[in-house]
């Protein structure tokens, strides 16, 4: 039996996944409309920055801001650069590959990366060793992605 808390976390992940399925196509549509992947990505991050800055200003503990000053810069610089690269690349690719092709390719790639991260507990992630079930699931996802992109 699944606990109410775990059910809530799964539901939240589903909502985030649905929203994620919307933001890339919308940003891609914006880039086509304005003829610029960079300006679409800038707009995406501009709105995102203003939103989270406003929320953080009112809700984030001040101790978190202090802790940020004491955290090595690579903890936020590298993920920020990766995020811009991911969103910018997805914004560029979605009008060229289509929503489903882009999704299955990126999900398969993320699955492989996250299997490695979880197996070794990289980046302060909990260790979750690779099992035959995870390996088989990964093979099925990659095989499914291959089948989906075939036209």
C-alpha cells in the first residue's frame, strides 16, 4: 500500500511532467514566431527568474541565502549553464524534431545518465544500485525511444 505522502509526491511529479511537456513546445513555438532561439530562451529565463525571485523574496529562509554565499560556485554555475543549454537546445530542436521525438530521445538519455548518477550516488544523490530490473527497464525505454522515432 502506498502512503499518502508518497502518493502526493508521485502526483506532484506527474503534474511537473505534464507542465514540462508544455513548456518546451511553447518555448519552441515562441522561437519560431520571433525567429530566435536565444531570445525565446532569454524570455523563458527572464520570466522564470522574476517568478522565483519574487517567491523566494517572500518565502525563502534568509539562512538559505546566507548558505548560498558559503557554497562553492560550481554548485550553481554549472547547473545554470546546463539548464540554459538544455532549454536552449530543446527550444531549437522541438520545431525540427517534433514534440514526441524530442521527448523520447531526451528521456532515454536522461534515464541513462540518472542510472549512473544513482548507482554511484554522484552529486550527493542517494545511492541506488543498478539492478537487473532497472537495466531491463532502461533497455525497454531506449528500445521504445528507437521505435517512436522511426517513421
